[in-house]
C-alpha cells in the first residue's frame, strides 16, 4: 500500500525519482505543460554555443536535454542522490552533468554559469531566509552579465487561494476535487488512490505549506544582492485544451547579474 505522507519537499522528489515515469520528477501531471514551459524558457533565455547553463532543481532534466545541442555545457542540480542517479541512468549526454545540491548550497565554483534556470523550485523552500540565501548562491555561481530565469514563484498562499482545506485526508481530498472541479477530477483522484493501493506506484501526500512572496519584495531582495530585474510577469501555462492561460498565483522573473556586491 504505497501511500507516502511526505514531511518535506525533498522527500517528495526523492520518492518521485523511483517512479517508472521519469516525468514524475517534474512535479507536474501533464507532460504537455512541461514541454510548454521548456519552450518558453528556451525562447526567453536564447541558449547559444558558448553558454554554460545551470538548471537548479532540474526535475526530469527535459529542459537541458532539449537545449543541449545548442550550448557548451549544462549542469542539472537536484537535491537528492536518488534523483541524480535516476537522471544519470536516463541520459548519457557528453555535455550534460547532473549534480547533487541545494539552492542554498550549489555544488559549483564561483562565476560558472552564463545562464541560470530555477523554475518551480523556490516555491518549495521553507523560509524567506532560505530564499535570500538561494539568490545569493545564484549570484555567486553566475558570471558577470549572466541571465537568470526565476520561474513560477507564488505571490500568494496557493492552498488558501484554491481553498484546499483537506489536510492529509484522502477522502476529504476526493470530496474537495468533486466540489471544486467536478466528477471527472474526483474520479481521477479516486483512481490515483486505488492505483496506489493495488500497484507499485506511490501516492505522495504533499506538505501543505509553501513559500510565497510579493513581487515588490522579491525584486528588492534581488536588487540588494546585485541583480538587475529585467522583467517580471504572471506565469503562463496551458489548459486542458492546450490554450495558453495565466497562472493567477505565480510570477516569472528575468534577471541579469550586473553589479559587484
Ligand atoms: C516542481 S519541480 C520543477 C522541475 C523543473 N524545474 C521544471 O520546471 O520542470 C521542483 C524541482 O526542485 C527540486 N528541489 C526541491 N527542493 C530543492 C532544493 N531545496 N534545492 C534544489 N532543488 C530542489 C526538486 O527535486 C525538483 O527537481
């Protein structure tokens, strides 16, 4: 009966790495959304042959794999040995390496990266102090004038925004899906529980808190560290029909390392 109640997000992704489906490591249920996200990042970051790209919290590694032919070197950072091992088995590409490390302690020398990606990761930190420490680490490992993509950083508490009050109860979760999203969503949730009960695929009960920060405050933190904030905008995803739509609770930020601090 593999139902796992995770104490923290590191455990969530450690367990996801054991899934038969590599895409579970991205944290999304729909591969099309990850592909859409990767397209946006490639368009904005415009990787080129001289670039050293660091993807912090690289999930299923698909962004680096997508761009690897157009860059010099890519490093994918993941927080657990289990994720690193899974990515190393999945991909063997000469100019890509997967390293174990945390946003707050990156396993890279100073001024390594010309492009840094950190998408859907800072949301998983526990405190604002960790967020500041992570941005300082990104600054340290970035070359001067490096471009940095910080994606999908919430500005509100998403559990409150989406009225998710079911705690760790699976029954309450299914009922909440029924009330908020309808019969199909509730059937999908029920199927997940039954699959976990009768197969090897683990159902993970996620922690019910996450980090969020108002855009003005995040911009101030970045500027204090020595980044120029080039752009910030509401994160964009696709809906079930493939149509683009805003994520109402999250922002993306495009930064450049400019100043000495
Ligand atoms: C929601 S997934 C996003 C994956 C990928 N960036 C994407 O957008 O598809 C979160 C990723 O962050 C990683 N992660 C979680 N906490 C982390 C931390 N403290 N330091 C580094 N990576 C972390 C997870 O292992 C996972 O790879």
